C-alpha cells in the first residue's frame, strides 16, 4: 500500500514538472489568431461605447458660462471664442471633412508588406475577419514606422542626445531628460533601427478591451501601453532580452468597427479611410511609447520608475504625442470621440489641451478627406523624400475650427446675442424639451392624441 502511494506521488510530481516546464517554455505568440474573441461585449448594433455625444452639449454650455461668468460675451473678454465652441456642422461639411473635394470615392491602394511587429500572431483575440479589416491600416503603420519620410522622429527618439533638463528636474524633484536636436538621417542608423525592430518583434502584443487602463486608474482612452509582469523580474528589464515585454491595448470600439465593416457590403469608403488612418496613428502612437519606455535606454531603471524623455520644447513627457506632433504637426483626434470616425477627424496642439487656461483653450481643426486619402495612396510613398523636411506630412489647418471640445456645436449659435436657447425660455410645450444646460429630456406630462408620455408604455 505504501509503495503504491509513493509511486502515485512520483507520477503526479512528474506531471507537474512537465506542466511547469511547458508553461515556462511557452510563448504567447504561439496562440492562434483565428479564434473568435468571445470575451468582448460587442453591441448588437455595433455602436460606439467610447463616445460623449450626449454629454458634450451640456459640458460646452457649462464651460461657456464658467468662462464668461454668466455675462454677455463682449463683457467677459471671450470675443471670438463662443461662436466656435464645437464644430458648426455646415462648416465641417464645407471643409470637406467627410468627403473629398472632387466628390469621388477613394480607397487604400497600399500593397506593401506589414512589419512583423504588426503581424497576425501578435494580435490576440483577433479573428481573421477582424485582422483583414485592419490590414490596410497596419500597412500605413508600417510605412509610418519604417519609411524615409518619417525616419527623423524614430531615429531622434532612439539615438538622440539626451541632456538633463535642470528646470523640470528642480520642479519635479527627480532627474528629467530632454532631447533638443534632431538626429540627421543616415543609412547606417536606419539599418540599425530596422535591426532593433526585428529583435523586439516577439516582445510586443496587441489585444482589445473595453477599458484600456488598469481598473486602478481613472479615465478612458483609445489605446494604452503597459509592461507585462514576469513572475521573477516583475516589470524590470529581463536579462538577455532586447526590451521589456509589453502589450498594447486597443479599445473595443476598434474591434466593433472592424467587425461592422466586415459585414457591410457597401461601407462608406470615406469613413473606412478615416478609420484606417486613425487606427494607424493610434498603433504608432503606442509603439513610440514602447520604443521609448521598453527599450535598452531604460534597461537599468526599474519598470515602475521608467520616465519618458521630454521631446524638444514640449512641456509634457509623452512619446506618443511627440510622434504625432513631429509627423502630423499636432495631435490627431476623432470628432465626438468616435473610434469609427463617422463625423471626421481633427488636429490640435497638445500644449494648449494640457493647459486649459480660460482664454487659451485647445483649438481643433478638421482634417480634410483629401489629406487622409493622400496618405493611403501607393504613389504617395513612392516619392523621393530624401531632400524634404520632417513636416512633409503636417496636416494643413485650413478646415473648420472648434474650441474646447471636438464635438458638434448644438448649443451656441451665431446671432442669438447670448440668449438662452431652450424650450423652457420659449415656453414651448414639445414631446422632448431642451433645457437650459443643453440636455434634451422627454416631456413626460405632454399628451399626444390619446397617448401620454410616461415611464411605461401607455395604453390607448
């Protein structure tokens, strides 16, 4: 009896040892990407879950009153601001934010190979139909990461000279570094950077989630980057590896939009181009964080103490925003926070967004469809950019303009002389009442025929 018990224990120990060995040698990159992701909560109508459309009018109305001190515009020093709070829908259409100037449909014509960093095996919980919809965007991401036209930023971020910023170090109480000068392009540095990208291919993974941040953090975003914890080294640099293992989390709305596009027979070609452009920018935004925070530059720094570098004259420490500012001339943001970009795209200065001083608010400019379509044409990337500056893809700021929030302006109109626009002040009894703070609520007391609006369905 005792011998059989000892024999059984030895068998169990062997199985456990085999399991431990298997887990230690397994790689997350071996997971198939064709398995449908059943953990995501996708709305039946494929609606966006990261939007503030219903809240934006109220926020704009409250913000206008706070800044103006409930006084007429001319008495509060806010001349020229109130009429631009949010986008005027007519001006947005007139600026060709939703269609090209010539009215013709355009499509993504890129056929370049996708970098292994964005390969199918690095996307988890991403079935084939979803990845196929993202493939054009990943081609754009590949070019933004490896092309000669955008090489200035990546070489500067990777090999730029870093010096201690005395002002911010004294202000924040710890050492802050800053890159002030661009690194000139050279074939040697470009080849060195390409080699580094190949080495870190298996150290970065993508997945989707409704909340891109940890539950311990507040706020929402379109994407985020975090380090993968090791059971031995935690988030510290792991010996023998080229960088920290990291993962990029994309909001579920990217998945929802890709799934919706995969099922539509004739999707809006302009919306498809905007979605692909925004996805490409979001991916490269997080890759900039990955290269900066996970790279060998911070190898000796514990994972929880990694601090990114200040880029040029920026007052914020944000590698992703530095990428967008260097390549596109400002931060890229969808109208109404919609990941599917149904209402257009905007560009704005991140410095003003962070400051949010009363008379120095963030100003958003709509991005024309001609620019978005141009960036996804094969002939655009076949041009010679050896003699061009780093601002070759800066977005022109000649479109519609909005202040404070990149949403539709449905609260303040020109020619109303500061008067409130509300059914309450107009003494109008309607099925849905517009309140002074910008909300639209159901009128539960109004009778329509023999039906009464109430909390429950009424009987005839």
